[in-house]
């Protein structure tokens, strides 16, 4: 359990990443994008499906693997309807992931690339260490299946993830997003040391 001070620090990290993402998305969409952070905390990975509406809730996800001194994976999740709304705004026409439209799929991948890169940059700046990133991957599936895939792929050293819950506002339309960082290879200890000012 994190102290109130540590949770405030994590929320500040979320605000920095969200600021980077909002600026980049605003430039991409040519319209204002506002992203606010409602909470940031360390919790068990197994909590994720419930946070996004249950293990059977269909979600649109972006996965970004991190390497370097800090290793792990960033996972960004939106309810499918919210992700479709964002893509529709971007391409200027209604979009559904069921249509398998290449333009819409490309737009979602670009949104994912911008957001995941923004949070990775914020994490690296905050920890004062360079972080290498891989090409993001996107997936549309049930929340429970995505969590199972991520845990199997990353094999985190313990059941803990940094959760950053966000609210996006574009054209007065609100979308809820969830950003997670799953640390591996001693990265969690490094983050905790940084929180306490010992890193």
C-alpha cells in the first residue's frame, strides 16, 4: 500500500505523460485534446479486468515493450466504443473495429503509438534514465484475455502494476482510458526507490 505522498508522486507522473499525449494528439487531430488524471496507484495486475468493466468487457488496447535500465510493458486500454469514437474523430467519419477498415486501423495504431510513446518518455524523464521502446502493438479483445496475454508475455516478478486512470475530452466527448506500467527485472524496486527519493 502506497502512502498518500507516494500516490501524489505517481499522479504527477501520470499528469506529465498525459500532458505529452494531449499535446501530440492535439497536433494530430488539429483540435484541442484535454486529458486529466483521476488516480494513479500501485495495485495487483489481477485488478485490471474489473477496473475496465469486467473480464468479458471488449476493449481496445495498445502494448509497448520497454527496455534499458527500466524494463517492462506499458498497456493502454479503452472501452471499444470510446476507442471507435476517437478514431471516428480522427478520420472524419463513423468507424467500427468490426469493419476491418485499413484507414481506421492505421489511425488507431497511430493514436496508440503517440500515447504509449508519451507515457514512456514521461517515465524515462521522471526516473532520469533513458528508456528504449519497441514498436507498439494493438489488439481488440476481452479485457481478461488481454491481461492473461500480457502477464504470460511479460512474466512480471510480482503481481503489481502502476495504474493511471485518465479521462480524455475531444469535441466535448468524454472517454475513459487506463494506462498501466508492468515492471520487470528489478524495475519495480527502482521505481519505489525513486518515490522515496533514494533513486
